[in-house]
């Protein structure tokens, strides 16, 4: 009976409710280890994708572009009189009974079991050996691309991981080249893929959409880091002695570079015969083109290119912030490998594989943890001595963060630079400077801010106390004292 439009609509609504209940039930279950936690997230993400696809089908049904739903309602659910309405109802009921009489197995068909299987399946997640099932980043391809590029510098892999997001060190003159743009594209492709594989419940599209809307306003105001100072960009371009022809397919696009840049390029090719020139130095001349628009089109081309690359850099920085913990872990792992021999690395890798194989995926498995210690990266409770060393049993509350709790001194000290505390300080209208470290009370923060403002007021120039006067005997007084003595006739 699901062939009818109304029955398909009812079934779709039922599927949505069932998927929502299954997702909630799955999230209420405590995963046994890190691997199980990752599988849980991917299962929930798969359910959410099914919810989205089913909702799209419902939207198409309700839009009713072919009027099939409207015709079915008019045929089976409407009638001019109540008598005819009941007669249509019983006719419809008879059709349904006849259908189930001819197809006895249809009444037992249900998709409940199919959805229940979603909770038991083990999602297929592809990780490289270097990524160790999502523990580390595998940046070796990007590392090789970086050190072999014009804008890159030779360095160790561990140093590259540590300075991965520091793209502001790359000269501005290299940032408008095709090679740098492709490098950014590869970075975004890998980091987006890794984030989806390790944190599938993150809404990456929503994050990028918000970034793009904020970027447009900042770009118009010249507030994008590394791209706001246009004079610096022009100087960097002037210092570049070689033109990258990768982006220029026509002569008109080269005209906007200006005669000085073109003369530099021609000087480099001065002693090279024409027949020995590389084909990349030649460009095809278009048949027809409005020469009057050449300069403006070239400028627009360069501006659009800079804007696109700047947006890619902003997205890259945001992804690096989201994956900051993985970068730290990857750098530590790369530095550790520098001290290991090949045999030790192989033994460590085999040990990790054995641990991964022996992990139980049984939902009923319970880890003995009577002290309620936090879980480590391996899904097991951390040692008690480490728990005491870091003071993870000590709770710190911050009123500025909305009475949010931080466990351990380290987390408490780090939170003063994190977004939640910064947002709370902005709401109070107080700058988040070092003066306000260790202050978690709103009243204390306001009081200190008033004292700082008052102190800044005391540092202002006050003529009555700081302006100096000298009498006939050479004695020095401030303005107020000198005026009082003079008024009393003492000087």
C-alpha cells in the first residue's frame, strides 16, 4: 500500500520519528573505548543523513508539483455530502482488506529491524597507517609539497607540523601563484576529510558558511590578516623579479602588471634566443576583445584571486583551530620517532595493532573504574598518580563563563584565553588582558576595571599638582602651593 502518495507520506513521517529515537538512544549509551566512541559518532551521523534525505522526499511530496497528492485527496478523502464520504471510506477500507488478503506477508513487513541494524553495524572508516585510527594527522604529502615549493623552506617534519598554520611567514609575493593556491586546496581537502572522519557530528558546511559571511565584511574593511595593507602587497609584488605566468592565459591579462614588471621579465630573457624559449612564455592572442576594458578586467582578476586565496587561508586557520589537539599530538609523535630506531618503531606499531585488535566492541563490556577517572586516548582510565599530578579532581568554576566548571589547574589556566571566557569579558565590556587572569567573579572583574580606569585617570596631566613655580629665593613649589602662599603674602 506504500505505492500511494498518502501512504508514502505517512511512512516517511514514521521513519523520521524512528530514526530520531534511535539516534537519541545511541547517544545515551556510554562508549566502551575511543574506537567505540568514533563508531558511535559515525552511526549517529549516518542516521542524521537518512533524516535529511527522508525530509527532502517529504518536501517534494508536499510541494506536489505533479498534483498527485491533491488528486488522491480529492478522490479518497473529500465528498460533497457526509453519506458519500462514509461510502468512500468503506470502499477504501475494503480495498485495503482485499490487498492484505491477497498479500498475507505484507502485514508483517516492517523497517524497524532494518533501522535496528544501524545500531549494530561497524562503520567503515579509512585511516592511513600514519593516522593510527584517527590519533595523528598524516601530513607527509603536504610536507613534501611544501619543502619542494618556491614558498617553502627546508625543515624537519616535526618542525613543519609545529608551524603548519603559520602561513603569515610566507612572502606575500608567493601567495598569488598557482602553486600556493593548489597547496591551500590540498590542505583544505585533507583537513576537511580528517575532521569528518574523526568528528563526523561537526557541521563543517555551517562552519564554513559562517566564516564566509564574516569574511566578506572583514575583506571590505581591509581587516583580513595578511591582506589588509595594500601598500605592503604592492611592495612585495615589486620585489618579485619573476612573473608566474600560470594565471595569465592572454596578453591583456599581463598588461595590467605594468611596464616595470614586464621589463624585468624581458631582461631575464634578454640573452635567450627565441627558438630556445620555453613554450610557457608564449600566450595566445584572442581574436576579438575590447581593449578599453583590459586594465579593469586585469585588476578584477587579480583582486578576485587575492580574495579567493585569503578566504582559503581563513578556512585553513579555522580547521587548524578545530584540530589543534591533533596537531599537538602529531608533533609529539613525530619528535618521538626521531629518537627511535626502525626496529623500535616497528615494535611500537605492532603493539598498537595488537591493542586495537584486542579491544572489545561489546556494548555490555564494563571497564573497572571505581574512582571515576577520566579516560585516556586508549579508552582506558588514566593512572591515578597522573590524575593527582594534574589535579583533575579539583573543580574550578568561572562566573564569567556562565558558572562553567574546569577540572584541573591546567584547564583552569588555559580557559582564560579560550573563546568562552573571552566572550564573557566582551559581554561585560572589559578587555581580556593579563590584569584579569585568575579573576572569575563578575563583581571582582568590574571592580578591578574601575580601579584601572581610575589609575589611568591619575596618570593624566594635572596642572594644579604638577606645574612647578619658583620664588625669588629659588624654592620650587607646585601651582597650588605657590598660589596659596602668594595669597597669604608669604612670598
